C-alpha cells in the first residue's frame, strides 16, 4: 500500500469518518478567514480535505463552480450522501491531479488538514495549491502552531486551562474512561513517528485519541515555506478569531488560519 493509500485508509476508517459528520465553521478564525475572501468564494472553488462535507456546506452555496477533494474514500462517500450532485472526488492534496493549472479563484485546505502530512509532503501540497490557483486568486488553509497548547500533549497531562480545553478533556475521560486507555495505547505507537526540524516538529495530537501525528510549526517558518513555494500570506487569524502578526516568528495561537495570494512567476527567459 502506497503512502497515499495508507493515509486514505487511516482517515477513512468508520470511527474517524463519524467524527467528521459536522456542519458550520470550525472556529471564529475560520469564519474570519473565509470572510476575508468572500469575493473569491463566489468564483471557482477547490475545497481540499472536505471530510464529511462540513466545508462543502459553507463553500458550495455561492460558488460559480465547486470541487471537493478528500484522500479518504469513506469521507467522500459521506460527503456525496449529504450533498448529491456536487463534484466530490477522491484525490491527493500533494498533487491535486486532474485540476487545471491556474483555474481556481479560491483554494481552501481547512481544519489543519495540511498538518496530517509530513514536512516534505506539506511543501508539495503548497506547491500544488499554487499551481491550481488563478493569478488573482486566494489560498486559505489552517495549521497548528508549535507555540500553542496542542503541541506535544500527552494522554496523562492536561494543558489549556486558560482556554477551558483541559476541563473538556477531563469531562470526556470521566464519562468514557476507556478513551483514556485507548489514547495511551495510541500515543505509545504514534510517538515513534515524531520528528523535529528548524521551526517545526511532528507530534501525536490529542484529537482522535492520539491516533495520528500532526505537523506543528512556528508562524515564521510556515510563512517562509509558503514564500518559497510562491504563496504570499496577506492575512492571518488565530483560532479565536483575532489577527495574527505575520512579521513575527511566534504566536500563542493554538492554530492559525492563513490567507495567501500567489506571487507572480518569473518571466521565462
């Protein structure tokens, strides 16, 4: 099984798909980011990692055309059931095969979906988004901050008391004690895929009981990587909806929603 097939199978399992049967904005930051690109939402939209169709409901209603993509067949099946008649496909964010270059007014990669990829695949996904977006278009995606409360969590520790997340986790473990045991088992397995780089790291994430390893980065390193792939951030919002300063290396946001424009390609000599 190839990397793409393995990733699709993991995210397409029944227990994971069930979690993604949701509607509405993920948080106030996503609402702010999509509000900032409202004009582009009325154009040709590509929606990456649609899951069960949460963003399909947000983005398809006003779009001139809409294509939704997810690597997990189970996710796409759920989204098709919820939104029959829309163009919903199994596809890979790392190449966006089958999509025309420079033909999309808005490309969205939501809910920290890009963080399911390793560092090099993350670069490829940025390159693919740059390829398909129109010269005047916009790219929106969300990504975990290495300085946020979700980085390097453990099943037996609780951060986020300032935000109230710790109390949510305590209540969940109290109601479902087996969830804590499952988290410990998954953490011991997934921690072996941890990595550290310059301004970034990969660690098991608490969501979905530590089944998956996520990519975390400083805002500065994410901006630098985007620029190297031809995308210039023009606005950023924290998960709570406040603005994030793009000129600074660090942010205490748990994750950041970035709005980017494509930079002009060098003229052929």
